[in-house]
């Protein structure tokens, strides 16, 4: 079996190296091997050394040697398989109709973003696919970073997305259960209380060396455990899992399970000061909540060994853990470490700034929840690293909002135009060219504004059509443009120009977003504000209305004098 496995690993390493200028990486091969052979997750401790050796051996070869061996021994890997169009998500291994329970476990330490959208939609879709249940579980065991505002923001975001959950709970409500399980591990000898300082712990983990605390007896560990609740200060003691300090998987080198935090919790205030970290809490909660299939992004993949090790030691039920690729867009990072400083330093207006990939930012920009769901499902369930272009989401959004977007004229850099023989006082214009969205009345008196980029192309004698109105011939160009009506029939070969009546123009501004970061540097020009005038009818539309401004693009009404550009 090991010879066969070594051959598989070497083939994958050779293929990956050939695609990346002769160099491959451990993490890339680990994810690809587990993706091809998911049954190896339980043997990851044995598999990692084989991968490390294969990567080292392959990287020592020249590119020519890599390609020659790949073609000679692993030709089947070079065959490009046609991509199969998949609608929805692939079936779940071991899933039974009516017996699938999934969970979405966000930490309430920030506003939800496009990554949360992907995770929650996948969780919900699988629950629906098998007639099961979805639990919304707040992973709230780090009171230093959590606020009530964020619990609410996450619920608001999920409601906007249309994600339906069957139960809401907080990990922090199960603290007594978590303490019981921690004490059980200590009594079994599978966990110990460590009082080494942070630098010593890090050094020992790097050098694969146990610390003196690991040798402590049960009495010492129980005494220290009790002191964590009232004597030790933050940083003076932690509970560590007795893993394998010589493991190639660094996660297993006696990881921290619980630590002391004295900050008040947003719900429980000062009731608790010993808090579990993510690895310990998620394993226990998934098991006691009856989760059958747990999903998380693939950066946690190496932590799966610890997840199952903890449940094995505690003799608890084990869910099926599956990983998928993280979702973010080029130049639009989702990390809270990046987004929070932007808000705090005033570089963006808030977490609903339309440049941000937060759900509030996307909503305000004019991206609709149906588009996000279709976009997420179009990506499928994969661990392959992808950073899809934002334009893909825009394209899906466009098909959804186009049939319900009111068409309005908009003029930038207005130039005056007077039609000297105008004989109309008002006209009716359809709000949509195909769909019945009503009509609007526009008062006119022969005086108009037209865009300067159109005005610059005109000269005396030109014939143009004012859209939805009439054809005119230009009779004078300065100091203001004048023209006379020639007829009202539609002529395909003359320029068509939009206009705003000078009788009642509406002054407004349009916010236009660009990528936040270019080459990892904040883009100071990521937000542009363009002054414009539009029709009186704009004021009658509700805030949030979807508009297609003619020859400009789709926008969302943000206020009486401001719209936000969505996309072309």
C-alpha cells in the first residue's frame, strides 16, 4: 500500500511542479492527495512524511527531468479531462435522507462577508438537499474580540441572503459541558496544564521538544486546573492536549485547548474566565449538536487530525468533516485584520462601504442575494484554490436585476441645449423597454441639458435625436447650443442623445467603487464621486431601488441625492 501511495504522491508532485516552473510545495500536495484519496485523512500523520520527502526529491530535479518522468510514468495525469457542468452541489458521502444536520458556526467578531455567504449557503443547501436541519451556532469563546453588534449583524446578513436555519445557539452556553470534557481529558492523562511562557512553548513546538509541565502528575494538573479559575492570570497557564511533539503535523504538537481571558463576555459578562479555543470547542459542539457533516475552509485541513483525536479520546460521536476553498476576490480581502483598520482609520466609511466584500457592502452596492447564491453554487464544492473575478458575480447579478431596473436618463458635465420651436409641455416615457413597469411624465419647455461628451461631437447642421422625444437639427453652437425640431420619426442613422429637462433637474452624485488593494497596497483612488443630474422621477423611487442609467450602468439608489454604481 505504501509503495502505491508513494507513487501517487510522486506523480502529483511532478505534475504540480511542471505547472509551477519546476517547484512544488508541501501544502499544495497535501490538499491534492487528500482530495484524491479522502480516506487518507485518518492517516494524515503517516502520509505527511511521505509528502515531505516526495516534494524534496521532486524539487531537486531539473524541469526537463520532471517532465520526462511525468510523461514516462504518469502519462494519465497529463490527460485533460473535460469539465462537467454541475448544477448544485455533489452528493454527500454517508448522507441519509432526513438525517443530515449541518451547522454554520461564525465567530461574532466582525461583520459577515462573502466568505460567510459561501459557507452558510453550502451548509443550508446540503441540509435542504437531504431534508435535514441547519444550526446557526455562534462560536463565541473569545470575549476579547466579540460584541453583541456582531451577533446581530450576522443574523441580519443571513436573513438578507435568505438562509434559513432551524436552531440558533451559542457555544458559550455550553461552557459547563466544555469544562467537564476538559477535566475528563486531564483525568485520562490526555491533557495537562502548562505554565511555561509563550516563547518557551513556541520554541519547544518548533524543536519538537516536550516541556517540563508535560511530565506533571494528575494531582499537579488538577491543582493547576482549579487555579485557572481564580488564581492564575491570563497567560500564566493554559490547558494543552497531550499530542505528539514529534509529529510532522505541527497542529498535533501539544496544542492549546483552553486559556484564561479576563475580558467581559458580551452575553455572560464575568461568569467565565477560562475559555476554550476553536479546536476544542468545535469538536465538542459538533458532536453534542448531532452534526453529521461539518464543513469548513481548507486552511483548517491539518486541524482535522486534532478534531478526530479529541473526539476519540473523549469517546464521542464523530461527524464527517469536509473542507472547501476559501472565497474572496482579487483586491477585496475578507480578513478582519485588514478590514477593521480600514474602518477605524477612516479609509472607508464603515462596514457597509460599497468597496468592501462584506454583505452590507455588497447589498449597498446593489448586488442582490439571489446573485450571491447562484454565484456560490456555480463555484461548486472544491478545495482547488480559485479567486474568481468579481465580474463573474456582476454578470450573474446583471441578469437578475435587468428585468426590474427602472431606466432613467443621467447627464454628467451638462451642457445647455435650447430647442427653439418646441411645442410640447410634457411627454410620457416607459420605465422599462420590455417589461410593464409603468410610465413617468416629464415636463419640458424646450430647454435641456445634454452630456458634454455628446455636445463636443456636434456642429451646426447636424441632425440628432433626443431619446424618446424628437429629432432636431443643430442651428447654433455658441454661446449655447440651439436646434430646431425636424420630425419625430425614428431614424436609425443619426446620433441618439439623452437629456434632462432644465425645468426640474435633480442634482445628485454617483459613488463608483474600484478595487481596495493594488499589489497589497490600499488604493487611495478606490472610490470616485461623480456629480450628475438626473430626472425628477428619481426622487419618487424608494431608497434601494435598482436603476439602469442609460448608457452609464446599473446603480442602486442610496439616498435622495446619491446613487451607488453597481456595474455595467
